[in-house]
C-alpha cells in the first residue's frame, strides 16, 4: 500500500459549504462481478483506472471488495489499496448477486461513496453511487446473450441507472446510448476513458523468442486479441483471410479465451483450410500479449460491437498499426490513426496493401493518439466521476 493513495492532505475533497475537506473520501468499490480472465476488457478497464487513481492527490481512498482470485491476479492493486475478499468464487452469477445484496451491503454501510463497476447495482445499499456501464450490448445485439442473462440485464440496468448518483462510461458513444436509452440527465454521465500503462511492453520477450516459441516463422504477423464471442468478428476475419489474404507465410495469431462461438471458430478454420496459417495460443500472459502485439505488422479488430476496444489503444501505444471495423466506439478511439473499414469482407480485401503503403505513418500516428489514453488520465477522470456522484447526491 503506497502512501500517496492513503495520506490525507489539506487539499483533498470539498465539503457541502465549498470549503476543502481535511480527510479523503472513503470509497467502496464493488468488483465482485470481475472473474479474472472471464469478463474481457472490462477487467483491464477498471484495473487500469484504479491504478491511475493512485497517482492522483489523496482525495479518495478506495477499498476494493472482490473475489479471492481477483486479489491473486492483481497484486498491483494490493500495493495501492485495501482489498477485501468475499467467500465466493464468482463462477455462479446467482451466488454473486446474493453476495452483493447481503455481504457487500454489510461491508459498505459506512462508505461515503459506493462504486459499482460491473454495470449493475444491488437493490439496496449505501448511496451515493457511481455506476460504471461498459456498454449496452443487451439492447443493440440481444441475440448474442443467453435468454437468462438478457432478462437479468434488461431488468437490472435500468433500475441501477435510476439508483445511481452518476454513471461512468468509457466513450462518448456509450455516453450517448445511455442517455438515449434511459433518459438520464447528461450532466450525470461522465466519460472515464481507458488508460494504458506508460511501461506497457517493457517485460515482453524479444521478437525472436516469440516467433520461435509460437511458431510464427519469418513472415508477416497479424494479431487479434479477443474472446471468441460472436460479436468480436472471428468468423468475419477468417473469411477475409481465406478469400483475400493468400500469403502462405502470413500468420494470424488469435489470442484470448474460449467464448460462445469457440466451436464455430475452430470448425471454420478447418473448413477453410487455415490451420497452418492461424496460430491459437489462447490466453497468454500480459508480457507475451504485449510482445506479440508489438512484433505484429498490425493488430486486426473487426468487432461488430464495442464499448471501447482496449486492444486498439494497446497496439497504438506499442507502435503497431491498427486495422479495425468502423463500429462507433472503435472509430472514436482510433480516430485517423488507423485503417478503419466497414464490416464488409470485400472492403477488407486490400487492407494489407494499404498497410504496406502507410505502415510508418500509422505507427507514428498511433503513438501520438495513444498519448491521450494513459492510466493517469483515466484515474483523473475517475476522480472527476466520484466528485460528480457526490455532488449529485447532496
């Protein structure tokens, strides 16, 4: 636990009279929803902004309420903040929801602010509340969710928004969808962007080691880091590769765990005869993921829906060009620093030729763009969201 995150300062916070507080605000952060490795980019999103919050003046003192596995997975947060483990694994959603309504409610009753980071908040419990909403996929692509999860989110998210003092979202795109869907006061919806660590890639193995260990050969490498959920676009990308990207030495590296489309992805690779050119290491360490992205000729990201799309920022920060779909959040984050294409197979046909012509330009533009997405800026925005929640509840 570091001193900067916990030491009160005369400049910290403000009271109802507008005078400065003499002690920081006690914030309870609900991370019970976060099963490490199973929730996609939302895990990194919250972790990185909390790391960034630790670099801010000691205005807020979070206590993190989480799963035992989360504590093991994120020792960097344990160095910054108290972490309290619930006696559940998180593998069963009903048990996690019950824990939020009982155990968490008891644990957080004395907090001055409660931050629910998983898009929903329990029925009762302490206010004021900051609610983080990562996306509204259940409204835009309901067919990709199980019937039970769709019913739960359709009930829980609107109710949670009504209870929240403020809502944090990752992009202007998600902010607009939340305001439109729930009629919330725009002043209560705050963008807290994703942030990437300044030292990203510092622990990565060499390109030589990675090419050797993953069997990548000496040819061109493309990396796609995503769980095999249907909206991510694995099947779309495999179709592009089979129809247009015929270089026999090209390797497409699919990183990430197995999602609901895992069987389809494996079958499609076999059906299209791509087994030799598609490398599937699954989930890898952060150091190897960063190294693979850094050595790649491009990070490809054909997703149909994102609330942010952290891998594109990671790639830009590592100096790797980005080729992505024109989905609204991705286009917002990448701007003009990448190759942004419609989700049409033919539109992607000459993407690698464009990459060859613009590689140096894209690498430089990406690094400049990534400078806007740091953990420090993300932490500062989170502190601003906490202030908004406190002010709204007065």
